[in-house]
């Protein structure tokens, strides 16, 4: 288990009298075997926080415990040994361009015999699905292959924790998907605890079960990823969630005065957000028939987050206002959040 308690890390800005509170009183617990996301816009403090886990950044105050061991109290030799069980990968791969894939992955294994080292490297390259690249140089690899080499190197010493600092930000969407799937597979096969630092909600949505959202050095929201996506509480989190949803386009359509969203007298436009609902139910067609109204779907977005469905639709209700209100009550009874966007009958 990773336990961070009241972590504070400050930096001095260019002006000596200015202090940047990169991490400001952050406490988190990450259980063994979790894939845990730490999300935040640029400058939120997430990368500084993850470097406090392996003490690449030593916190100014607070406690860092891994499996009950207080990392900040370790002597240099003890800390070096503890760090071998914490692998780390980065956005820019950090490979040595003048060395082959074999030599890059073997770098942490310098104390092994040559034969044992080669056997271990080949085992790792097979694990990350590039067994044929041992003699290639980084310049000959794609971005995804470079990150697989970096992952293999991070796994060389059989770590129990893997820290991923924006590890997919330099990759295209398809390659990002393959790297995320690899991390999921490694989590399952090796029992790795994986901490993912990212500004991309898509990454968290695809791989993490739990997450924390950071802003201005603080954790502003944390919990199950499904909860964060379905019921974001903080405005920053809501902005993050909207960036990944097709439903956010409604604001643009309204701003541009698109004819698609022009309401007739008495009509009402609303966002229906599925929280715990069984979205396989014919909710739109049923309400339309049951309450004798027309429900026009403007936008829809339903997807899988942490193994559960989450999403919603933007609709325009047409018909008698009493019937529209009854339909809204029906949706609320089905645990669907109804957010009125525009009301031409108000």
C-alpha cells in the first residue's frame, strides 16, 4: 500500500520572495494492485506528487509510506534499495539513443552475469510484445515501441509499483490504446500497483478504477472513477468530464445559434445523465409513448467507464407541459439526472 499523508512540496520562483505551492497538504491511499489515476491540468502538481512517492522530489513535510515503511526516514543505501521496487516511465521515454534496445533494458541489471542479463531482457521484451527488437536502436522504433522498451526497463528489477508520468501523452490515440491495454495486462499478470499521472480523462476512463483530481496543488476530488465521471462534484472535475463527452458540443451549438437547437414555444431542452440507470432500457421511446410527447434526440454519448455504463443524451421535449413534467419525474425515478438547458415555456 502507498500512503501519502499531508504531503507538502514548495518551490521558489524566479523571484526569491515568491513560493510556489506545488503540492499542498495532499493525503492519499493507494491499495496494492490498484490502477490509480491522478488527474489535473498543467501545473496542478500531479507530477511533483508522483515524484514524492519514490522521493525523486523529497517533500518539505508529510509522510510517504510504502508497505508501512516510512520512505523519508531511510538512509541513502536503504532508499536506493527501496527504489528498485518502484519502476517509472515518462512521456519522452528517456531511452539512451546510442544503445540498443537490449542495452537500454539491461541498464538496471548491470550487476547480473552477461548470460543471466540477456535472458532477463529477452523475457521482458516478450512480456511487452517486442521480442524481435533487441538489436534495434531507439531511432528505429515507433513511439509505441519506444514506450514498450521503457516499460520493459522499468520492470527489470521486478518492481511492485509502476509510476507512469504522462506516459501516453506523446502517442497517437491508437498507440495510446495499445499501451493502456499492456499496462492493464501487466497489472493482472504481475499484480503491479500502477499510478497513472495524466491530464487526459480518456486515459483514466480506460484504465483506472480509482482516481484523484488535483488543482493548484490540492486533491479536490477522489474516489471510484465511475463516481467521478457520473457525478463530478467539483467544477474542475466537471470541466474534465465534459472534455471527454460528446454532450459538451451542445454549448457550441447554442452559442452558434444552430437551427438544430432552436426551440419552438413550449419546448424544453434538457441533458439526461445516466448515473446508475440500466441504459439498455428503451427510456426515450417508452416516455414518448407513455406521456404522449415528442422527444427529439439532439446528442447522445453512452460509454463504458470502469466496467459500467455512463453517459447521457441531450433531448428536446415537445408537448403539453404537464406531460413533459411527468416524463421528467419518470426519468428521475430511474436515477437519471435531468439538467434543463433551455426552456421556451418558462
